C-alpha cells in the first residue's frame, strides 16, 4: 500500500452545505500526495452520503463511519488510521487555500520542522452574512527548543498558534510522543490542550506569515451562544492541565511573571467570567461572584497571579491590562460588570448588522 506524505483528518458531524466546500478545498490542493480521512461522527443529516460520494470520486479519500463520540474522539480515530509522514487537520466548515499543503510541506522539509504553522483568514458570519473579517498573522520565524520554552505562554496567546487546523505536524509527535486529543472536552479547548502537550516535546517550530487557511466563526450555526455551565469547568480544567504540563517540563514562571499574568487574565479569568455573563445564564449575581472567586482556588493562581505590575501586563493589551487590574485587586463585582458590558456591546453590534 502506497504511503502518502500527508494525512489530513476532517471530523464530520451534521456539516450540511459546508462539507462540500471544505472537502473540495483539500482535494484541489496544488500538492497532491496526501490522504484525506473523513470521520463521520454519527451524523444524522446527509453528511455520511456526502463522505461516501467523495470516497467514490477520489481514491485519496478514506471514510470512517462511527457512533457519535465528539470531535476529540473523531480526531483520535483519524490519527489511528493516518499513514502520512505529516498530519494535518481541517474542520468540516473551513477551507484550505490552494497552496496550503505545498507551502507547509516544503517548509517542513527544508527546515526539518516538527510543526509548521501558517497564518489564517477569519470570517465571522451570521447565517450567510459576513459581518467581520480579520487576519491572524504569524511572523516568518524558526523557533528552536530554547525559543519555545522561553515563549511558551506567548505562543498560546500573543502569537495564537493554539489551533490544530492551521499547520502540519510530524506524525511521530503522536506516535512516539503519546500526544492525543483529550476526550474530556465537549465545548472547545481541545486544541489548546493538544498545543500544551506537543510544545514541550518538539525541537523546532516554524511559523509562516503567508495566509493559507480560512476559518469561519458562524453565529446562528455554532452552539457558542448557548449557556453551558460545563464550559466554565472546562476552562478551569484546561488551565490546570497546562500548568501541570508546564511544571513537569521545568518551565520558568518566576522570570516570566508579566507574560504568565497576561496569560492567566486572557486565557483563564476572562473566558471563564464571560461564560457566566452569557445573557442566557440565569444565575444570581451572588452565585456568579462565588464562581468567579472560585477561580482563585487553583494552585497556579495562588502562587503567581497578581505578582506582576499592571503596566507590565497592559503592554501586551490595554484591554487585558484593565481586566488584570480589576482581578489583581479582587474587584470581582466590577470585573463581572466589565465582561457583561463587553458582551452587551458585542451583541448590539451584531444586532445592528
């Protein structure tokens, strides 16, 4: 059996009209030596038939039909099937730009990178209406072991490499490193978890300024607007796990207090509080305060949070500088009201469009 250079894994679940454009964006790549593994995760719409259709018209397409197990389970199933030297991922409603695989693969081979990350276009839509677009641009840079260790938390937040679908990975990261998707996650966070797992294991990361992936944020299609208390605990679990992985690998927190406090504000306190400020959350304000205050109970907060100056955090982001100030001095009421206001402003902007 021929071994492909790249395996692309695409979890599929009730993807509707978006699946065809996603699959065709992969099949039309200028680099052709790949296999595309479609993991139908118990879809109840026409997605299973679409998957089988693409397998009939293109021999590079492999289809797995399974009971619904969630996106992490689906990606892990794809990893077990993958035979390529490099692994890539694509969401069932996103798109590869035509030269994504060619550029990423050639860069990986030329630099002997364990992971190559590309820049991406992000389109925010309501239904079929485009309401906002932006680019997440990475620097053209080679990161060695020392670079990765000293910039571990900046790579998560500031450089935004925490998705899995915007890059290529050497397969040995999964086979030899034991890296896999944590099936605990049901409401997002699995990409960040995987990033925390692989970063300490690799010798070289390459980031590319070229935009080669298109990601869609679809309001009205996504379930992100629904309130789920589990999301709050997912965020706590994720940050605790990142901290444990960091400590296990000997990362230095004490000399990076500004970066780590920025990370905790932006990646832990802000998203957890935003979950509780969802308009569909009917908890009392008292309960919300209790839950926000519970965020300080974790070891990584007790030891390190609030130890950096407000100015040193604000240099990364003025918005997060304000959030850090309120959190540092435990002004919980104001902290919650700030997030409530931000969400209200975002909702008003969407409504105006």
